[in-house]
């Protein structure tokens, strides 16, 4: 037992040690994603403040919302309507879902490819992190991307009058491709996890 423990704790040779330490080059990438997350948080609150101000009759905030969601109408928009509110709320949900995707990449990627976070005893440890690996992370990311694509597609259909038919068609096709890709990833992961399972 002591020999095996001594074996595992033995220092690596210089070249393997350098190669293994190269994983820390990913750290700036994850720190950059944290900054991107901060930008998304700021954008979310800007849009939310504009929505609240527009609800109280602020025309400048309303114009800003209309511009940001790409809403067009045959007449001048002077007050919030259900379509604008729905599009803004969907945009906010979109930001939240992308933020969730970022968290999965930052936390899951760091835990999988860089270093352990040692969150086993932490009360806020995400449930999915306890069994995360590269395959699980791929499936979860594919599922998150489908959710984001669904929100974008719904926003497009609600605002369909302002889009060309080709745009609607291609967005639908791309969404279906995302769905098929996620199914293929999940099926591949299942086959690789149970190679001897005939069913």
C-alpha cells in the first residue's frame, strides 16, 4: 500500500510535467468567459430597466427597446404592446440561457480539463457537476444550445412580419440540424458508455 502511494505521489519527469502543466493555459480562457458573463449581466439589467421605464411611459426607453429587438410596425409605436413585451422578455430569457451555458462551460470545463474545484461538501454544488466528464458536458452543452435556438426561433416567429421567408426557413432548418446533432451526440455517448450492451 505504501509503495503504491509512493508511486502515485512521485514527481513527474520534466517533459510530462510541462505537458501536464500546459492545461493551465486554459485558465485565461475561463477568466475571459467570466468577463463575458459580466457583460451579459450588464446587458440584461440595461434591457430590464428600459422595459420598466417604457412601462411607465418613457418614450426614449420604448424607442431603445423597439430598436434592440428589431421590431417594425406600419404605424409609430407610442406605447408598449403585448408583442414588444413578449419579444423583450424572450430576449431576457435568451440572455439567462446563454449565461447558464457560460456557467456550464466555465465550471464544468475547468473541473474537467484544468483542476478539481473540491466542491463535494459545498451545499451549493451543482447536481450535474458530481458526475461531469467530457461526454456529459458535450450533451449538456448541446441541450443548452437547442434551448437557446428555440428561444431565437420563437422570437423570429413572433416578429415574422419583419423577416424574409428565406430567413424563417433557414432558421428553422438550422434549429432542426441542432436537434439532430444533439441526438447524434447523445446516441454516440450512450453507445460509448455501454459498448457491450446489445440493446
